[in-house]
């Protein structure tokens, strides 16, 4: 049995050796022309059959241009025998006349190295070839330029809290291949960018006498501090430009069937050089003004723009203590992203709880549109009243505060008036007169102080008095140290900061329970801003995503939270709340700051 097995394996090995011997790997080279003019291209092909081949490397020869054109594969079946054929195509030539030798090429086929024969090529000068390549020009804008401007060009100033619409443009060379590798972002922390359009509009424009492919985005900017500031934006991109410093071969004359002939008679191939660049916009100076204190309404909550009431929904019948949903829609243009819900008036008649809101953009930058607010209100007392919504906002065009009211509605409220919540008070009862307490005899009064001290001294141990005096004398320095510690401004600042952070976190949890996403992001972000402000010694409200990414790193949990907060707060369409993920992001950011 063993002899049969050995005989079978021997026959198998012999058959495999005969197949390999008959159909071994083979490499052939072809050069379709041995004599060409300067600047012309000859086709050089390396063909491998009978195995899997790796792309070969052709050794460099001075002044000889070798351009790889591509790889082709095919299967040949002859008399039932299947053969795989792989071809590597090149163009070869030179801009300098002379005799050239294409050296032997080593090709790896299934791990085996096979070598081709050298090929001879004569290049003669017919006077039509260009012997020197174009000299590269150092154009500072050769990779493109970028610009940013207000959508209303005549404006030269904006107000704190205002989101001003802007137009962002990138001017790119017509013959370039472009790949954007980042989002557009501010170069400094003076401004925050909002609602930038996802896909830019493309056009062709002439700028400074040169034709460009133009990409245009729309968005909005808001300032983080007052004063004269410069808007600078940037975007990272890969810009591939034709490399004019290297010669390009042309098809041979009189060969209309040349597969490498360009439709316009240029070279067989255009070389591109990839460049990782950062396009930066020129400075756009802008004056940022703080909102005036004069004339600011008591119910102003930060709305900046032009607004009007569009619709409202108020139930006509109410019962004290029972919540009902009210709704309204506001249209216009401005900072809808940070606008808070207007309250019902008269304000003392209602108790209300934060609800939900939804913004519908009216333009590509989400600067104009309408916003619907819905929240629950509770009537405090009964009766019939004329109620309405009131909104106070700052109009940057008129540079003043305006207050508008919605159409009024008559409501009827039944039930008992709600008890006002009052802070509990503790009354200290006057001690009962001992003369009026039945069953007790009044104590004997003594006005003789000397007798009192004499009796006290007789009842107290003098050693105990000495110990008490020694204790208080030792306690005095500690008390003085503690008093100075309580008056330490740094300590008081830390205590206030802890209090503010705790309040922001408590408000965030309250908004989670109320499912108010907009207010949640505001409170949760404020808790992080307060902690970061203490470390960076800046104003908490001025800390933006740009500052966090710069100081904490692009992959930091803090940056991830700020990025998600901006994405959700300034999204142009409504999004579904994901409370579990949001709270997890916030917890990771808090832990990152603490560590």
C-alpha cells in the first residue's frame, strides 16, 4: 500500500514538472520604433505570459524619458491550455538627440526573476522639438486664492450676538485637480463660523485678468468680542498642477492610429505634481460693536435681526394648575440659532416650562427662515384675560431695540387661584414669663455682682479656667489665618467658579428631563467654558470651537463635544435628539479637562 502511494506522488510530481517545463513563464519586450525625432514618443511594451507578474522598474538613463501608460491583462486559451498574459505599456523618447540604450529590465513572475534584452533607440533632431522645458514661474497665487466678504457689502460693522451672512469664495487654477481636505474655519478666535453650505457652487470667473474655477460657499459669522477685528478664514486642500518643468512627449507624426495621441495633439500624458496647501483669505477688517445698554428692554434675551410673528396657537379655555401647550411661529432673519422662546403676557399670569423648537431655513446659509416654539404653560389665577406673545430684539439696521407683540387672544380661566410659593419663615417664640408659668416658683433675683462672681469662683476649678484661657490664646492665630483665607480673592474666585459650574450642570440635567435640546447644549457648553476659562485666563463666553481645537487638539473629547454642539445648534434642518450619546460626550469632555 505504501509503495502504491509513493508511486502515485511520484507520478504527480513528474506531471507537474512536465507542465511547468512546457508552459513556463515567459517575458518579451517590443519597441515599435527604433528611430524617432526629438520630442516624439515610441511605444515600449513588456509582455509576461504564464504567471503573475509585478510591475517592473526601469533603470533611469540620462536624458531618456520613460512614462508608464498602464497595465493590461488578458487570458489566452489554446488547445485547452489557459495562459495569463500581462502587458506593461510605456512611452519612451527624449528631447535631446543621441543614441540611447534601454537597459535590461528585471521582471518578477511568481517570485522568479526574469530579465529582458536591452533595446536600442536613436533620437534625431528634426528642428521641431523643444529642447528645454518651460521654466517654472513663482506665482504666489499659483495654488489659488480665497476671499470672504459680507453678503451686504455696504456694511462695515456688526454687533455682538449677531450672525451676519457672508460669502466665501475659493479661486482655483483652471488646469488644477482639487481635493478639499478640511472644513472652512476661522484663523483666529475673534469670530465663529455658522451654517456653511455643505456643497459649494461652481462657476468660472476672470480675476485680475486670469481665468479661475470658482467655488462659492454661504454661511454666517458671529463675533466673540467687541472692537476692530479681522476676519480670516482658511481651508486645507490638495492642489495638483501640471508640472511644466518636465518635458512631455508627443505622438509620432504620420501615425493617426497612435492610441496615445491626444485629441489636441499635445503629449501622450500630462504630469501633475500634488501639493498640500492651506488657502487663506485676505484680512477683512470689521468693527464689532457691543449691544447698547440704553433702551434695553427687561425681557430682551439676545435676539438680533429682524423678526415678526407669523402664527400662534393659544387654547381659549384654561384651568388653573393644569398645563396646556402653546405654540407660535416667528419669521424673519437673524440669529435664530440662539433665539429663546418668547413668553406669554401678562407675565405674572403664567408659569411656563421650556419645550421644543424647530427651525426651517429660508436660504442656503440658514440666515433667514422661520422658527416654531412649543412649550407648556400653567395659568395661576382665574378670570378672563387678553393674552399675547411679546418679543424684544435688537435691529442692527436701525441700531435700536424693538418690541413686538403677536395678535391678542381672549382666554377664560376657571378654578381656584394658585397659592404663591413663599419662602418658609421661622418665627422665634417669645419666652414665657416665669411669673405666668404655673407650678414654678420664681427664682430669687440678686443684683449684687460681687456676690455673683464670688459664688461663681467658688464653684469653678481654677485649673479649668486656665486651660480655657490657654485654648483661646492658641485659637486666636488660627482664627486670624482662617479669616484671611476667607478674604483671599483667588479662593473666592475658585468658590464662585465651582458654584457656577454646579449651576450649569444642574440646569443641563433639568433640560434633559424637559427634553429641551437647545437649552441643554447652552448649559452643558457653559460648564465646559467656565472650566477652560480658568485654565486659559480668558472670558468664558469667548471660548469657541476654534480655541478648543487649537489648545486641546483636534481629537480631544472636549473638541468632539464642541464640534457636536455647533453641528446640532446651527444645523439647517431639524435633528433627532440623542440624549444618551450627548451626555456621554459631555462626561468624557469633563473628565478630559479634570485630567
